[in-house]
C-alpha cells in the first residue's frame, strides 16, 4: 500500500460476512481521510445503505456504518487498492469479470469463500500485477433485513494470506483490519488454514441441511453426530492424499468448535436451500466427491449426503 495516497477498499457482497467486515471498516474509517471504504451492493440492500447506512449488531453493540460510496457500477466505483470478495462461491467469477478493471496496479484481492479450490478458478481472471490472498473467516453473521446485519454468536476471526510466499503488504493489511476491530491474521500457510475451515464448514453445512437443525444441535442426536464425524473423516483422507498438513485431532477439534455456537445458528447453505436460493453445493459437496474419485478415495458418506439432500430438497434434483 502506498501511504502517500488514499487506500481505497471495496467490499463485494454486503451479506452476513461482507456486512460484518465492511461495516467494521466503514465505521472505523468514516473520518479517516487516508482510507476510503466502498460497498459493492445492489437492490434493496444498496437502497437501504444509501438511505440510512448499514446497521451492524455485534457483541451487544449496534453500529451505524456509512461507506464513502455504495454502488455496483464499475465506472462509478473507480480504482480500488484492496478488493475483499464476500459473495457466495458461485458468484465469484462474475465479480471478477465485472470488476477486474477496477483493480489498481499492484492491488490486493482477498477472498472469504468456503472453498479449497478457489485459486485455480480466480487467478486467470486477475490482472498480472494483482496479488491474490485467499481467506477464511469463522463467523455466524446474517442479514436481518436490507441495511441490517447481525453478528449472532461464536467466533469472528479472519485468516488470509499466501501459501509459502511472504508478502509484506499482507501484514500492513492485517493491521488495517485489526485497527477497525476485525480479528484478522495474515498467514503464509493459507492452504492449511483453508482446509482446516473447510473440514468444519462442509460437514456442518451438510448435516444441518439434511436434519434441519442448528449448529448446536448437531451433537444432540446419534445420527447427526455420526454423519458429521464421518464426513469430517472423509475430508481428512482427501486432505492427506493432497499432501495438506492436518491435525490428527481434527474430528475432536471440530466437535469442540460446535460447542461455541449458541442459539439458533444455521448454516447459510441450509438457509439457501430452505429459501430455494442458489447454493454452494458444488464447492461444499460435489468438489469433494469428484476430487476424491480422481484420487481413488471412497466417500460413501458424502455420496449418501448428496442423495439425502436431493431427496429432501427437490429443487436440487433439477440443478445437479
């Protein structure tokens, strides 16, 4: 980042995650001339933010967050130095097709999707000098209504970075995020971080959707707990086959992590299915089955999960 000019940060996708990250940034840097926060949003969300700002409820506090600009028009947005992409995985390619020309020379892109194969899809869409830093966030945060985001419960921690390469501006971006109240860590081992998160979020998403339960209820019945454990175990086998370093205690760690979620916390995958919206089933489930087959790893529980989801949510049968 060039300290001699303004740092322009755009957040694409003002939903549960983007609203939390963007809200924190917009609130903290509202009166800081050196930093400009831009929300890339459209529809009712954009209308509400332009009228009253974004309201973020987090940790018993309510913040009114007003970015410098809210727009989905590339010509109005102009050049940005940091683009934080918080859309669902199936929308990421469209974001880069539309906004790649808004990236300034030597810009940084940070992703937050629940996927472990995003880099291969995103890199061809980026200008040569742009740095991609994949990211992963642990958070339960949802849209309450247009213009209002609620950070529900549990952890709120962002990891982002590179795999092996040390990029100095990564530490500078982490400070910028932390100064705004976002618990952010720059990592030079991001692939392992992504897999650690994926080995939790994929099983949790599938189990909550199949049994129509919350995160905290997964461990309350034998069937849901059994499926969660076995899905996690199959992912551990896949990660090992791909030479991803994993913790031997991943299953136990994931079960303990579930205990951190209190109240009516559901996965966004489950909510999307219930509302007949597009889902991330390709990245959360189909990728695992296809990649495992290529490596000759059996995934009976992922295949069973796919069958149960297709039976329960009939719309999936027409989209797969």
